[in-house]
C-alpha cells in the first residue's frame, strides 16, 4: 500500500530527453495534471517536441471529446501550459519530485547525467530511467540515492500504449516503489513490476521475436509481407514484426541486441542479424547525406 505522503508526492516531474519517448512521457504526465519540465540540450529538439506534443494532444482530445470540441481544446491548452521546456537541467531539478531520464541508450551518457544532478536535486526527489535495455542498477550506481531510484519503462506511442513497467533494484525502498506505482496509475497506465533483468518483460520477449522474424526473412523462408501478415492475422498483433522493427527503429533494435550480445555472447537469441546491421548502416549513410546537404545549403 502507498502511504498518503507518497500518494501526493509527485506534482512536478522533469523529463530529460526531448525525443519520441521523452515527449510522450511529458505529454501523458501533463495530461494527468502534473507540472512538467522537458529538458534537452538542443533548443531545436525541444521545439520539435512541443510541436509533436501539440499534434498528439489534438488526437487525444479528438478521441476523448468527440462531441465536445470546446472541452477538447481546453485539454490541449491546459496540458500544453503545464509543460515548460528548458536546456538547463540543473535548474530544472532543483524543485522537482521525479526525474525521468529518456536520453540516448548509452551507459556513460546516463552516468554523466545522473551524477550531475545527484547533489543538486532535493533529497526527496526520485530518479528513474526509461532505458529499454540497460541495467537500472548499473545506471543508479553513480548516485547516492539508490533507495530513491527505479525504472519506468514506457512504450511507443506513449500516449496510446497502456503499459508501464516499473523496475525496482534491490536498494529501491518500498516508499519509492509505491510512489512510482501510484504515479503510473495516476497518469492512466497499467503498471507491472519486473526485476532489473535485460529488457524487463516486454523487450526481453519482443526484441528476440523481431530478430527471429528478421532471421526467418534472411533464410528466405517467407517474404517480409507474409511474415507481417502472418503475425497480424495468425497471432492478433497490431503490427507484424518486420513493420514493428521499423516502427521501433532499426537503430534502437540493433543497439539493444548489440548490447545484450556483448554482455551475454553465448545466448543465441541475442545474436545480431546481418540484415539489421546492413539496414542501420544504410540509414546512417542516408542521414549523413541529408545532414551534409543541409549544412551545404545553410552555409
Ligand atoms: N498520439 C496520440 N494518439 C495516437 C498516436 C500518438 N502518437 N498514435 C496513434 N494514436 C491514436 C490514433 O489517433 C487512433 O485513435 P482512434 O482509435 O481514436 O482513431 C489510435 O491511436 C490508433 O491509431 P491509428 O488509427 O493511426 O493506427 P493503428 O490503429 O494502426 O494503431 C498503433 C497504431 C497504436 C501504433 C498500433 O499499430 C500498435 O499498437 N502497434 C504496436 C506498437 C507497439 O508494439 N509498441 C511497442 C514498441 S516496443 C517499445 O516501445 C519499447 C522500447 O523500449 C523499444
């Protein structure tokens, strides 16, 4: 059971990382009445986040208030007004109840981030990571607040997917865990609990599933179209595994697999696939060309 103090504990949250996941987390928290500061090092990323949050809120409002557009507009306006953006992480965490990190999947970068705010945030502030595949315990190891540290793993698209995985490490206090579970419920998610194991529940099953589908394709057993149709119509998935790997991002899927393969080289399920490696290489090449052409045209 949550204590009454923990039930009221989370009023202001700081989300670090203005990408797809960070923006989605900021949105659902603001929709549920939290004040939110969304932090990123890039003002351009923050501008894009605000635009995508506004668009997504419009979709939510349309769905919730089909017959009452005025109420829908009010929801969008109120939620947007609850989100401020900032490039100053230290200032943002000074008065925050919960920090959720949703930056790049790199342990060093996450260490740097949490180490830089551990002495600045109030002692009562809970730290959480939205990591897809890294160990929460390893991320928390650079802080002096492991009892106020946990994992909050959201799913893409955050405003639509109803699940929140709450991960506790052995040091996470009952109060912190209860507060995270209550907060997850308050923002409209169904929470499940998982130990600090690779991929927690969903990604531990979903990532090997997607890479097995890619291996099936590599062997020429079936076409991408047929694999996707098979899993949609035969197993009731909303997307097929090939489409899902693309939706999640080939780079994300590859980085998860690579990380696990490095840590657990003997587990065949985590073996990288040639096709994913090739796709990411090609996508990076295209991105680089786009970047180069932008810097040429803007100079
Ligand atoms: N914001 C707000 N609403 C959104 C939205 C967004 N970003 N994206 C979709 N929606 C809403 C739409 O408005 C629509 O609402 P309606 O029912 O009132 O019309 C509803 O969601 C369905 O959207 P669409 O009609 O556009 O499309 P689909 O019916 O094809 O659904 C989907 C899209 C919800 C993405 C569905 O295909 C799906 O569930 N796919 C699987 C997603 C999944 O598995 N995600 C988990 C990935 S793993 C992960 O995130 C973990 C990470 O660590 C890697």
